[in-house]
C-alpha cells in the first residue's frame, strides 16, 4: 500500500486532480529528478471529476520544483542598497506591525496595500480580506488576478447580476459549437482543450471556431480560424449578431422573458453590416458568414475565452458583447451552452469567492453595496462603518500610489510584479520608491524580492492545507503532504498573526485552516456561490462543485438579492450545481439578464508610422507565469529555452530580418531584444512575444518592458495584450 495524497495541480485554473506519492513509496524504483534527487511521484487523479486522470507537462513535473531556490527564513534590511540579514519571525513581524501602525496613524488606512495572488489558497485569501478590508479598514487588496480575469468578473456582474462562470466542463462534451476567442486553450488550458478536441473529433457535426490573430495550436485544430486584427473583437461579435438577426436565428422567447435592453443592442448591431465588419477585422466575408452560420445553426453553443479578451482597455465591453450573443440566442443555462471564462491561476476562482479584488468582498459581495458591507461587519464582529465604502486600489493604481507617495506600505505575496506588470521600467522605478515593502514568497531570489525591505518565507502548495476552486467551480482540498521548508509559514497564518499583534485577537483566533474554511463558507450563505454545505470532511472524500448549500446540497443557488419570476419560458432543466441559471432567472433586481450595447473603441495604442506593428503577448505550453517554478525544471527549460519574437515573413522581409536574427523591439516605454522566428503563424502587422521571461532569466528580453498600463475603465485590467512597437535588426546578429 502506498501513502499517496490526492490534491490539485497548483498551476492553472483548469484545476486538474493530482495523486502524489512520496519518493520512497512510489513503487519499484525511487522517482528522481534529472539531477538524481528523489522526488515525489505525480500522476493524474483518475477520480477527479474535472480532469479524469489527465495532466499536462506542468502538473506532471511540479514536484521537481518544490525544493529548489526556497526562501527559508525571514530577512530584513533598512534600505534597498543594503544586503538582507537573517532575522527571527518575531523581529520581522514586530517591524511589520510597527510600520502598519505608523502608516495607519500618519497617512490613514488607505496608504496600506496588499498585492496578492491566485496562487493563494482560499483560506489565505479570506484571512487577507479580513485583515485588510475588515480590521485595517482599507479595501486596498488586489491580486494578480486583476491582470488575468477581472474583465470576466465585471462582465458577469454587469450582464447577470453576479460573478460566476455559469458552465461546467461536461459542456465541452455536450456542445454543438465551440466558439473560442482570445484563448490559446491547447497550450494554456491543455486538459480543457483535450476534452473539447476529443469531442469535436468524435462528432463531425460539432464545429470549433477559434478567433485569434495568431495561428496557435488551438487554431490549427479549429474548423474555422478567424485571424482578426488585434482590437476588433467587438466588431466581429457585433457582426455575427447582425447576421443572426438578419437570418432570424434569435430566441425571441428568451429575449422577451429573460432579458432587458435588447432594443438598445439591436440598434447598435444594425451598424455592423458583414462587409464592413469583415473589412475592419481583416478577414474574408465568407469566413464571417461561416462563423455566424455555425453559431446560428447550433442548438448548443459554448464560448470559451481568457486573456485575449480580458487583457484589454475594453475588456468588460468585449466580455459583455460575447455574452450578448448567448442572450440573443438563448444559449446558456443548458448542457453544452453558455459563456465560459477560463481562469489563469489555480485559485483565481477561490479569490473571487473570498473577495480577493479591490472592489469585492467575500461571498460575491460588492464593496459599494452598503448591505453587503453591513453583513460582513456584523459577521466579523466589527463596528458599523468599519469597512470602507470605497473600492480600493487596483494593481496598477498601487504603482501610481507609490509614485505619488500615497502608498506608504506595500505587502506583496505569492506574485512577481517586477515581471508581470505592464510598463516594467515605470513599475520598477515605483517599487524602488516604496517607503516600505514586505515580500512574502516561497522562492528566492525573484525579480520582485530586490525591492523588499522585509522578506517572509511562505509555505507553498504541498506544505499547507487549504482549498482551491477551479474554473468550473469545483472545490478541491489540497492537504499538506510534505514538510515545510525552513521556517516557512502558511500565508494565512502570517496574516492572522499580524492581525492578532494589531489587537484583533478574537477575529484571528483560528486553530487551523479547517476553522478558517468553516468561518468563510458561512459568509456565502444564500449567495450565488453558496458553499455552506462544503466541509473539509466531505472534501476528503471527493471534490465538490458549488453552489452547494447546507440545507439542500443537491439544489443550486438561491439568491439573497431579490429575483422576480419569469414567465412563459419552458424551464426544462432542473436547477443543480453543474450549471448556473438553469431556470433562466438571474440575480438582478428584476431577474433578467442585461444586454449591453457597445461600439468598438479599438486598441488603446494603435500602430502608427513610428510604431507600425502591434505587439501581442502570451503564454507557452510548458512555462508558467514568471517561471518561479517552471524555470527550475530542466524538462520545461529544454522545451522553451529562451524568449523569441514571432514575425510574419512579409514584415520580416521588409525589415531585412531572417530566421534566428536578433531583433530589437521598441515601444514608447522601453525596449527588449529577442531572436526572430519568421512564421506565417502570426498575421502581417502583428508580432508575438511570450511573457514568461523576467530580468533574472533573460536580461533585456522582458515582454512587459514594452506593454502599457491603459486599463478597462470597468475592470481595471490593463491591456497587456497589445501595444504599438517598432522592430529592427540588431546589427551583426
Ligand atoms: Fe495543471 Fe493546468 Fe496542466 Fe491541469 S492543465 S495539469 S491544472 S497546468
């Protein structure tokens, strides 16, 4: 018998189940990494409902990274030009608490910020919210999820009245038409893609449409690839809507009974005749018509998207425009149908549930809603009015706050903004100006550690017990299965200890993470994300999908917000936790979903004669974010040894660039160098660079040295996906 543990992959939001076995007990031969060190054996958990035993290269190799370059004890220094010195936890925490009290007293709570991560477990997220938003009285908690999926959050909230992806992975195998836009699913969410691709291959009538300026491996597998010009997503979606209207392929019963504001939307899409749209998007008219035909002829349409839609200065508008198509065709709340955002990080979903962005509160509550604030103040034992009514600073706002001096205390945990934020030169200069930065992470060195005054060692996945929620709302328990490295502590334990030292003993009196979880799920009672029926004991048996209310776990969400019944619509599907909105009622004031009418504004920084190309950035199959883990795994390093620039042969020829030449890419903010890959996979006029390399891995080849911070006004998500650049050959390359 082996002593294996079931857990969840700590990389992407697909959330594959893993089964890990200690080196000495994993069978005949001890499992070793490429350097011969015994490591935990990892394989897919066949019982996990989301992944059914499958894993990609990242999940399969994750144990190789667990002991490399670990941060083992707290360190401190007085200024950035000094070396760090090892200190005790007491010394580090005393300094943090003193600094928090000083900044709170001299500048006010709004000068205190925390920048967290979708790598947190839900318990970490929750305690951070209680500390910042509850006890310290500032909503300045934001997470790197702001850079990843906040436009999906605001799109869902504005269209449906609540956050929450309404679909599940079974829909991948039940759809007639999969519409993938702004997502390289095959590389970035491979196990989701495998399920969909298998279904499409088995059923020739099922169509897959992929919208992407690059011919990615996802696009290669599609029935139809629309290589639109960057920034024309809304034009395309409105153009498809125009054709569906013209052909009468709309669900008037659903529109009349379950939605509002359709006339406003219909008025907008009148301005998107197919000829004009095809021209603007840079695709052929017949391609546009084919896309509309595939959607219109399908009974079940599933749309998938990720950063290509979200990372945009009109990200929320894009998401809502996509949702419009589902509303006008009534394709949601049914098997194989609905708008389905794919989250990037393993627990970005848990972060949303726990209120882990600057404008939200635990239990899918909103900072701006006085009732929501009052509920939490009562549940947390705080004074009325203690939670600020103002949304906090978003990730980029924190950088601006450092520049102006408005931010006096910055706590960064489990993320690496010195690689992942836009406009890196400006970001790094702002981090340098920070009066006091705490950096809490499992690994050292990282690019961001260079800007810290205090460094705290965090126990990572595998070394602490907590829960994570994947893109289809499945919650999985991730038990601690190995020793903690050095003096590291769980993130939530660190936050709770600081809370106690600040005087909030009662609020942070938790025996273990199970106690944190018990308190957290009570805050979800009656909310769309009701998890009151989920306990650690049950999770030890199997993962559980929410909504999962305590009273009736087999029946889905009941809403606290007033919902009026709709009429006349056939309500054939029972309500359950697999899908949201199966009764076609929505948690809005009148129970109806809302159409949104948007004209496209295009790119925030369109190309011009000085910067004639559009740079788009993205991820590669093997690497993960800023390589904190994957950069230390030889197999993945061999797959993707260095960054590169993809350029179309036509552009390359004009610039005298040949395959393998080093090129310099300049934007208005900075420059970087890459070897060129000349390929027709990228559209003319567009170039592509992967975003994984920071200064530690490839000095002078940072993608985000080039990107800009212009953000969506609703979601605050920066347009990391597109900026204007010039490319030139590096002499003698
Ligand atoms: Fe992990 Fe995502 Fe790969 Fe699944 S698809 S094994 S969750 S990285």
